[in-house]
């Protein structure tokens, strides 16, 4: 069910969770919403912030999520002045605790805040990435139910049938946004991966490796002269699959690296 923010009802009984980032972040946010909703005896609702709709829609998770929960959008943000006010509000919530308390928004910006795992009963909205294993552990059944309702394309179904037959090792090589922050995250050289592949092939010479990446052409080019090329299958996460399809496909591999 898709609803505009201004149409919200029974606000005291609702807990709004902001969806932000890619599929991994969204799954943590959904899990945290279910966890805190149960803690406060409130119904989790999910909000898509300005500028994130296309990113979140691309993951392929929204339709399945809307089968279980309400998803709110704010149509007023189409107006330039309202977008300006929204950005100011977002900065104030992050930096001034008194303001965030007044707005009844809990913004989890660091690990120390997250470790408390409690929020005020007055809270009406939570924001953050919630990268703590307690959330997906608690909401595992809810998440699996949501994932079971995800629409899968025919091409993704064919790949899933293939991966179940081959049982390859899945290798996720994240580049894309990581290239902008190489000093922070670090990028492993091809020789690192090839060394691991060679060690595995000594144990099982018939092992296959499915390479998933959001920069697959660059990965292909750097692997073009590899003597292991016949053992590799390249999956373009930008073109061939939605984020959730890639996620589910990786989950069916025998191992994930």
C-alpha cells in the first residue's frame, strides 16, 4: 500500500523508519523497524527520503515490502522550497539532540548509540543503518517472508536454476562507489583473488566461480589474461539483475566470498 505522509493516521501507534542506501542497508533498516516496532508496540512504516526513490526502487524490494507494510512518500518535497527546508531539518536532527528530541526522531549515527538498542516511547521516527546482527536475527522470519514475495525476472530464474545445478562459489567484488573512497576501504588486487582460486582448485579442479560486481567490465578486463578464465562466470549486477535478485542468487551459491 502506497500512502502519502500527510495521510498518516494514528501517529502515536506508528513508527516511521527511513529507507536509505542499497539492498544491504535496507534489509538492516527493515529489520530494525520490526525490532523497535515490537519494543514500542508500534506498527513499522517505511519512508522514502528525497533523492533516494530511484536507488531504492532499483533494489527490487519495494513491491514485496509493500505487501507487508505501508510505505510513505512525501509529495510535498516536489516543491523546491520544501526540499530546502527538508535538508535543513535533516542536518539539525543529526547535529542537535534537543531538536531531534523535539521532532521525536532517533538518528543512530554511531555504534555507541546503536549498542543501547532502546529508544524513547515518544519516538515517532528512526533513521540510521543499524548494522547490528541482533536486528536480522530477531526479524529473520519476517525478512524471509518479504523475500519470498519478491518478483524475479525470467533471466534471474534461469540463472538460479543454473546456479543450483553448478553449485559454484559466489564472489562479490564491490567497486563503483568504493573507487571514490579507496583510501578508506581499500581495493584488493586481482592477484589476491587468483591466489585464492588457485588454492581452491588444488582441492577441487572442477570448481566454478561466479563473479558478481557493479563494475563487471573492469573486472572482466583485468581477468582477460587469467589462466583461470574458463572457471569464471561474470554476473553484471547493474544490467542483468536487480539488487535483490543478485542477493538471492548469491545466497544459492555453495559458498560466498
